[in-house]
């Protein structure tokens, strides 16, 4: 991470900026979260004259109960199931998924100076991924190739070469593949977390047969159901009575029967009531017993994943990168729509950079995939197709695509089976690596945020690529804001269909210091707020050149997430002098955003919690080496959220001990989980609250920070907030995260079924605590009460 020691006091980085933010589309509740997709997890492959590359999947569980993750191939074959403890992460290496690399040393006894040496393969099934010769560099001292049953080693390059016998190690690695990540049994995962669940009662109608007058009828209950809290008896229009079971001796409201629940059955005792007239139900007649059964409903669990890419060797078990030669990273996002056109917003072959596309498809059978390369003007420059078997990945190096020298543009990927794609942009001369996911070319206007840009900040500078993903012209407004919140630059760009613009921003004005001497200028940091009239893809590349190479990471522009949505970061590290993590959090809205960041160490029961307020358009940075000075080492996860406003965030990881590029950037993943609503009849139910006890409980359980409103509207039943019914429906109750209210039944419209309506709102409007047009309706239910 670039030095950010001037941000020790997080609250000092909180400022304002502004144009207003439009409403964000409501999240759709889902019983089973969409699988996360990784287009390619390398397992010792070499490409772009760099490597060997290894992928390490970091799985994050932000919940308070263990979760089980299942990793599968893109065709659905299970690779591994992994248990992740609460508030922790677990790493899974490519070799654990696909198998370890095999090495075959071979001695070359006759070396041909500046010529070709041949090595015969020990087995015809061996596919060589690389050739390692101690003391010599591939691509600098030698090249190699495989032909049928032999490998040739070409020493014609101007580098060093041996003067006698030497050992060449042939390395064969099982191919890396795409990987899908899901949570096992998501609907039951949080059943033991009371803060994530609500209780509700559901009516269960059972058939009973009437015995002789003044006897008892037993009705068996299905196995595995929850507790019974209220019982009704119905026979045509007669004997419409109910009672709660808080008092096992209680009679129904008409005084005709008594119900008890024991031994897996409900017993209706007709002889216990002094005024029963059960003879009106003929002996042997069928009548209905309605049991209101309590059950638990939980929100879906949150989870996130990150692909850590290291060259030279895999990452450590806790995600540390010591010993690697290059580091990069990819977010792991939900699998794209199979019908989507995917776009890599920036690909390049210029100034020593090349781009390697990794393209696959989802499906169990072979499928065609087409890649189209467009230049900066949006003109098609190259197109090619491949038929890929299940699990096969097409690695397309732009140097093999017959593109003009100095090429900058975009890549477009389509497959009838649903494409998966990512790209590594590589500069071998400076040992730099940038990795990015393809984005879906969706329609409609776009509001995006890049949470942090660098301009002459300790040698770091950011370049921005903006690509039009639409068939028509798109207008893009760019607003740069410094940490004081002032707008330091505004630009408008008009892009032709599929066209691209590159902006390099080391020329942003310096920012006044905010710690120590407030008048001292400091190198510039900024956030970038983007509004476009159509779909665009944006990548922000941040690079720092050094005398021996450099550091680089890239961040995509993301849609900010609304209040109450978690931002998840699987890999947070502080291990001097090695890995250091910084997290930049930007507020896209004009509202103040009370923000919380939790840093969870592995195997720790409590987090380090940081709470601060981001004013409208504010920026905050949490730099772990500064925040965790008391710890010599930290490895864990991070979770952030706000109670208002809209946020986007990114994590930057830098290991200064790595001679090559030890930097990686990853946007924090959106951890949305729709709140659940529970309406529960209480065991103290007696029809009209005549015993002074409450009748109904309304409860909602959502994520920490989610602002909620429960609205209750009377229909043929009126409910109140107290036994005397001084305040009755309509009612509204507001809260954050979890919410619960107890109500009394005050009146019913006789002769009609008693009902009322309850709604759960995501409180995102202009009037907090009450329902207004800006709020999002999450759930609406017509509640039918016992008669």
C-alpha cells in the first residue's frame, strides 16, 4: 500500500462533494444466492512471458455461524467442499482443486552452443507446461517448445548459456479451470443465529373425527413441525373458536372445549368445558382443527470470495504473498447471465505491455466462443472463434492476434453457452501485472464510483479507461473530488458506439494536508464519480515505477451500494515488512453516512471496530499498519457498511519485499441479503386481548445498518400498541438491522374473517423513520387471524 500515514485519524478524511445520487434498484430476495464464478484459476501456467502463475481462492464467511462452501467446475462437477468458520476466511489453492504439478528432471549431456538441444519425453502422455533450468531465465537465455515426443530448447538468444551438461526440469501441471462457488444449504445456514432469523406462525389444517359427546378427540401432528401456539376448531359456521396455549387449562373464547398438545398430538377435550354443547357435532362427523405452528425464517447468508494471483509460487495458507515474484488479484462476482455479451473494457499491446485473455464457457458439452477485438474508435480490428470442451480455457495473447503495434482497445466475448472471461495485462520488462474481470454489456444509464485515484502520490499515478458498451453514443460526466470534498476537476466526454477514451491523471491539483499542519500540501488522492447516459465499462490503473521495475493494480468503477448493504473483503493483511492492506471507502451520496468497519482476525471472537461519519461525497481510508500498531501481524477479513448514504470501497494490498509487482487491488464485494419478516401469534392469544396479554408479535431481521420500517394497516381487524388500545392501526415502527414490536388485537368486524396487512420497507427515502415514496417495499403480507 502506498504510504498513507497522514490518514491516522480516519475521521479527518471525511468530506463532501457533489451532485445528487439517483435511487438504486432494489435488491431481489433470493432463497439461494447466485453462484460466484471465476473464469480461470491458474495452476502453474506460464503466459505473457511471466509465471508460473498460481491461483488461490480466498473464501470469506462474515456470518456468526460456520458456512460450508462448495467449489465446482463450470460444468457442475464438485471439486471440494470447504468449511469456513464464523467471521473468518479460508484459502483454497489451485493444486488442491486440480492436482499438483509433476516434475521430470532430464540431463542434457551434449549442449549445442547457440543451437537446439533435444530432450525426449519420459511418457507420451506428458504435456509440458514449462522448462526450468537452474541459473537461466526462459525468454532471456533460452526458449523452448514441444513437438510430439520431444522438447527442444533453443539457446540462440543473446543471453547466457551452459558450457557443458545441464539438467532441464520438465514441469507438467494439471490444467487450471473455471470455478463456481456456492454456499451449501443456504436457507438453513443461519438457523442458529437469532439476529438473522424471525419467528412466524403458519396455519396447519388437520382433519378430526368427533367422538361421543363429552369425550376427547386426539389428532396426530406431522413430525418435525415447530411448537403449536394457537388452536382453532371449525365445523361449518359453528364452533369457530380459538385459544392460545400459554395456559394449558384455558378454554376457547366460546367456552366449549379445551386443547392440549402433548406426545405429538393435539387433544380436543369436549368434556372440560362447563357450557359445552358438542353434541351439535354429530358423533363420527369430520371437523377441522387448525394448528398455528411456530417456525423460524432466516435471511440468506452473505459470503464473498477473492482470487489471489501469484507468480513464482502459491500464496501462503493465510493469503500472504512473501516469496512471490508478481502479485495480482480478481474479485469473484456472481456468474453473468448466459445470454450476456461480456466486455473487457481495456486490452493493450503497446509500450511493453501485452494482454492475455482467459476465455471459457459454462456447460457440460463443447461450445463455441467468439472474441472480437475493437480499437479505441470502436472499430472491429480482429475476431476469432474456438470450440472449447467443458473446463477448457482459451488463453489468447494479443501478440498472436495480428494487431497493429501500439494497440489499445477492448475485447468482446460471446458464447451461446454463457461466456466467462478475465484478462491479465502484463509488462514483463518491468514485472508488472494487472488483472480484470469482463463486465456485462447491460443497457440503460450508469452511475459508477471509483473510490480512490492517485496523482503524484508517493510515485503512484492513475490512468482511467472509459469504454462505451452501447450501440449508440453515450455522454459521460466525470467529477473528481479530493479528500477535502472539493470538486477539483469536472469533465464531459461523448463516446461513439464501442469507443474508448484514456485519461491520465497525474495533473490533479495537490490537496491541503488534514493532519498535523492543515496548510501543508500533500500529494493528491481523489475519488471519481461517473454518470453516463448509457452502459460503460471503466478501469482505473494505478502504477508506480521504480528503478528496478514497479508496482501496479487496477480497480473497476463500481455501482455504489445503498445503506444496510455490507461491503465484504476476504483478505486483510498487515505483516511487516511484507503484506500491508489499505481500504478506501467513498460515499457517493450527498447524505451523511455513519459508517462502520469491522476487522476480524482469524480465529478471533471479537473484531476491531471503527465507527465514523462520512459526510456527503466523503472519503475515508483504513490503513491496517497504522490502525493495528499494537499487533505485529494481522491476517483476517473486513466488513464495512453504512446506516445511510451509498458506498463503494476497494482494498489495496502491497508487499514491498517482492522484487517484482507486489501490489493488488480488489473492490469490496456487495454482501446484500434481503431482510425477512415474521408475524407470530402468541400463546397468550385470546381473540380480543381480554386477558390484558399481547396477541401478535411483528419482527424483521436484516443486516447490520439496514434501515427498516414495519407498516401495519388494519382491514377487518384493528391492532393497537397496548392493552387499552390507545394507539391503533395504521402503525409504523422504524429500526436498524433488527426490529420487533408486540401488538394487541383491539377489534374485529363481526361476521367477517379478521385480517390486517403488514409491510416491510427498506427505509431509503428522504424522511427517515417513516414510509415515503423513496422507500423500497421488501415484503407485503395479508395476515388472516383465527376466528
